[in-house]
């Protein structure tokens, strides 16, 4: 008899375009059971979990291609035809020309049940004409037929729907299994369903394989596989898309595939512009319930009784796990009939039992159920559900659910009251993210201006400590523009809005002008809040006002400090005052920091203290006080132990990154910065700092100039309230890249905007990060006079500040000007002083740069006799892991005709790639152009061309596209695309 490959099963719900995800262990167990000989395998899982797909994937493998593979499905009918599943499976036996194989006459009984086989089987016994005799002979006839097929797999799906005759046949087969038979049955694992009780006998193997829903990680793997076949879907948005798909589908593969398929259809063609703007994510949100899911859910609901349908409708309206008595009350189902109705819902996989509580398996199925409830009835059910939740349980009221239910019932006021109280409760416990989300909803849903104003004040206050997106700013601005708040509330709302703009969206001047507009209203009505507003206006930015104006507001706020009695306001003012003083290197900052040491009486007060400590960690690090910065950060972490503020937690993470960068603690820093960038992409202010560190590590540690320039440029574009580090560090690193490539004019362009901002704000305390490289660039482009003027201004502007990093940078600038004036001896002395200063401050990269500049001067003075000084710097860079800087120093030595070789002579590599060639090959494989490779490895473009030619010759490559890395040294994957970011003031 002809063998046939295993084809796609009828009714298989396969995720559209999906690879086989998350089933490796289950597939291995199924394969092992099949290989072991005769066996019975129970594949159990929720409806839609992918039991059919698992069987299909395993039996579709080449090793089972020569087996006879049969499949039948037990119909979900109230009165099924006996043996229908087995009969449909056997009917799939293909016809083979020629005389039939010799079989006992009992096998002919199968032909009486399966007409498709009657001509290929022997004549049945005469007694089989009696229906009772035929039923008795059929199990033996099926066994005989299957035994004649050799290696055979019989798959019977949905055995929980099997009729008694089919179950009896299975019992017979498993009691005396043919040697080559493998029986695979799939069952729904829903609680309450009867589990097939048959067991294999006679040494046959019995195996159970459980198929669970996908985890969040497995759903993301599936989404990535789906997106990989659609070039317009960006990789950097996939985690958010995967999380949404997992949430809506409940991890059920069929639902996940249907959801993405419908979303892609809703989006239309594979349009890059739509995907670029989050089109697929929005399409998933708007897709509703996929037709496939809706039809499958309706099929499962079909046989339910009226009581069970009422229970499903009540569960859809409630939209939360509840016990059966609550469902019965909402559904108005008689107590005596509830148990049977609930049992039917669970048996049909319409509802899922979690202990004694009931809920839907996924939000999609809940939506499908709710769509079946007419609007007026849904409103009545919602009101009954709200009242039932009010009465039920001893714990806190589920206020958010109550708000939704009252709104659905048309009781807007009750719903808003619940929503605002829920937000108040979340804010009081330190869950600022939840509070912000709920206040925003309340502002949007409140029909009354007075209520919107009150809630907007709470929203603006709480949003400072959460991830406040554009919708928060839009809601608050709408209230300010349209609802005419009274002066006191208007001033307070503007104050808090300015902080949100400063920290998380908007720009420096936008934020500062908002707080300036708030102060007149507050001075006339609320001096305490006015003092706080002035403390906000005191925090400087390289993109903000001149520093004198910030100092003006600081002094004005100090004059009002005695009138502030509210503990939360005092904590906020203390944090802002210490931050403002530390950012400009005012010696009073250390005393101001001590004001944050007092105990906090509330979560909000503790949050402001923690914010202050984190701000001080950032500011102290920039000034050169790394050790004190780490101490401040430890205090911040301790203060955040009992609160939940995504913004403050992100602020702590970025402070850690900056401290690690300055301290030379670079092991794994690129990975950490990349993860933080992605995690905080909703808060541009924080993403900026993480992206900057990622770019700096990409340059110095990875030697990946194109990726570094990408990060540095995006950092500079994104930052909105930079307090002196992002723009300066980004400009400085970009200028160094241009200088090393011999482009001083472009290096000047890279720093000019930052220099103008420093001159405008008089923020010379921030110039130390950028001015040394600016001096080199200006001198290299013939503008030494401009460089001298800048250094003079830097010296005057930083003379009275407590900023040891600025003094070390000033020594470097003086040395560079001395070198430019052909006074190398003076330059060497100043650079030695700068190196010592940087070393005492725990800034190894800056110290090594000063030592490198000193080595450059010594090479000019003494030639090869000074090579050891530069080689010592190379070793420092090596210990740091600064690959790009090592290459730069080696190029410096080559320019002075100093070549270091292995003492046993140059190694010969034959047809193998040398280490330098492997570095070049690695970048070629990543698609880098010769110019980019030259920048990354600090080589000339001509040298790179020679390396590429040698690589192609050694590998017999006809083009660059054919170049490959040796397997043992193949580079790992590059980090993924980069989201936006910025840093700034932390009010």
C-alpha cells in the first residue's frame, strides 16, 4: 500500500507566516516516542495552543516521510456518527494500482464502514451483515488493517469530543497494539473535560506531551520571525508590538497569528511610511477581534445553554477574574443552575478556571464575547456588575474596574469619582506611573471644567515622577488654554507642567518660560508654591537662560524660603536648590545637599529627596567628584526602596552609566547602555544620557566609528534640557573623530554650536568636556586667536567654581596653546600636571589623553627616545579596553617612523588572515565603507584598500561581498537600531 506524506490537518489554526516557535522540548519528546516503536502519545493543550501544529511539524520531518500517516478529527457534534474520526482517517489511505495485499477476511469489515476502501479489501464475513456483529468485529478489523501497513501513525484529534464507539475502538487498539502502530491523540486540557483513560499495554510506550501557551519571550520570537518577512516593520519597535500581541492573544499561537494577519490587512500594502510611524502597532490596536478567532469562539459557544450564555456575557462585562457567585449575581442566574452553567463554559474552553475564579483565556476572546452582548443589555449588566463589586470581597475596592463599569452604564460622575480616587490611592503609595495614567484618563473623560482643572493639577504634580508622554502635556495644556483655572491653580499647574517639559518632553526654553509665567500668579496667591517655582527656574541648562538669570531666581526663592511650611514643598525646594548650586559648581552646594538628609514623612517627600540625590550624583560626576557622586547615588537608591517611580529609577540607571564611563568601568557597559536606551525610550531626557554613553563606548571600546557617530548625533539632536554634559561630550567626541581623520574644519563645525551656547549662557563650568578638543580643532584650522580667547574666558568663568574637572581641563587647554606656540617644554609640564589631576579624580581616560598629548610633545622634542612614553600610554589604553585610542597612539608612532615589532621577528600568516586583516574583514562584513573602516581603525584609506585587496586574494573572493570571517573568529551580532533620547534637568 502506498505511503503518503503527512499533510496539513483540517482545521489547523497555524500562525500566518510563523516559524515553529517555543516547542523544542515538546517536539523532542514526541519524536522520541515515535522512534521508540509502537506507542501512544497524548498531546494535550488549550484550544488554540498549537497541538495540531506540533504534530504537523514533527511528522512533516524527512525521517517519517516513508511512514503511512493517517489523520482524523472527532467532530464537535451533539450526536456524532459512531467511528467517524477513525473512518475519515482510514478513508485517506491512497489508492495503489495492482492486486490488493492478502489480508484476512475480517479486514473487509472496515470496507463496510469506510466505503472508499471497499474495493481494496477482502470480502467481509457473511455474519458482518448483522450490525451488532459488525460493531463487534470492527475493532479487530481496524487492528488487522493497521498491522498490514508497517510503520503507521494514526492521529486522532480532539479526542475529548470522541463518541463511545470511537473510545471503545481506541481501548482495543491500545490493549493489543500492532508492532508498527504509533497512536497520537490530541486533547483539550481544559479543566473538567474527561481525560482519555486508555493506556498502552504489552510493552508499548505511553507518553504525555503538554502544549502550553507561549511565554512573552516566545511570542516575541514569533513576532520577530513574522516581521523578518516584512521589510517595512522596524526592529526597534518589535518589543512593544510583541508585548501587545502577547497580552491580547494570551500567548495562544493561533490568536497571535490571526491578530497580526488582520493588522497587516488593515494596514493595507506593506507601506514603509506606515510602518515607520508605528503603523503596524496601531493596526494591531485597531484590528479588533480577528475573524478566525471570532468564528472559533462562536463555535465553542454554540452548544451552550441559555444560563451559560448569560454567564459568559456577565464575565465579558466584568473583564476581571471573579468567583461564580459574582457571575451568577450579574447574570441573574438562579443559584441552583449556576454550577452546571459554569461547568459548561469551562468544558467548552469558553472560560478558564483559575482556582475558584473564572476569566477569559485572552482579551481577544473577551472582546469576542462582549461583541455578542447588545448595547442596552451591556449597560444594564455593567451597572449590576459595579454594584456586585461594591458589595463583594473584604479587600480594597477595584476602583479602576468600577470606573469602567459605571462609565459603560452611563453613570459618568460615579465613574470619574472612582477613577480619581484610584489615581489618588496609587500616588499615595508611590505608584506614580499608574496615577499619571489614571489622572490623564479622568481629565479626558470629565465633562465639567471645574473637575478637569482639579484633576489636571494632580496630573501635572504626579507626572513629574512618572513616564509622562505627549498625551499628558496635551491634556494639561488643554485645561490651561480652555478651562480658565483660577490664578492659584493656574500657577501651580504651569509650575508642574514646566517640570514635566524640562524632564521628559519639550525644550529648555519652553520649560523655563512656562515656569516664568507661573510665578506672578503664585506670588499673589501662594508664596510657598512661588518659592518652589523659583527653585525650578534656578536650575540651569546649556540650552536655557544666561546663568545670572538662574541665580536671580535662586536668590528670590531663598528670600521666600522662610514662608514654606509644607514638608513636600520644602523637600522639592531643597532638592532643586542643591541641584542648581551643584550644576554650576557653587561651593554652597555641599551644605545644600545636607538639607536632604532629614527623614521623609511621606512617599512624595522621599521621592523628592531621592531625586535630589540622583541629580547631585550626575552633577558631582560632571564636576569631577566621582566618589561623592557614587555616594549620592547610593543614598538615592536607598530612598527609592519604598516607592515606584519609573522616571527616578531611570534617572538612577543613567547616573550609573555616566559614573561608570568616567571611572573607566567599561566591562559590559555598551550592553548596559543599549538596554537602558531601549528601556527608557519613552523618556527622551533619560534615553539621551544612555545613548550618549553607548556612543562613547562604541567609539573608544568597539572602535565602531559609524555607529558611534550615529549615537552621538542623535544624542545631540534629542536632548532638550541638557545640564552641560550631553551636548559637550557629544560634540567633543565627534570633533576627535574628525581630527583623527584629518578634517579640522569639520571638527570646528562639530563644536561651534556648543561653544556659542556656553558663551551665551556664560556656563563656563561646562566647558571642560569640549574645550580641549576645540582648541586643537581651532588651531588646526588656523583660528588660534579664537582658541586663546575661549581659554581666557574659560579661565575667568571657572576661577571661582568648585569644579576640579574644569581646572584639569584648563591645564590641558593651556598645554595645547603652549604646544601651538612652539613651547613644548611648557606644554609637557602642564600636561603632566593635568594627568596627575585627572588621575586623582578617578578619570582614567582623561588622564591617558593628557599623557598621550605629553608623549606627542616629547616625540617632537626627542624623537624615538620618547617612544617609551607613548608605548606606556598604549598599555594604559589597552587595560581600559580603549581600542580606538590604542590605534590612534600606534598611528602617532608610525608618523614618527617608530615601528614596534615582535622580538622574534614578524609573524607569517600564509593564507590565514592577520589580526589586522581580521579587524578589517569584520568591518567589511558589516557593510562598512573603506573610509569608515579607516576612521574606526585609525588607518589611512589607502592602507585599508591594501588590506581589503590582500583579504580578497587570500579568500579567493571576487568582490567585497564575498569576504567572510573565519568561523572561529566570526563577530557576534551588532546591537540593534537605536531609539531617541536626551538628558536634562531633574526637577
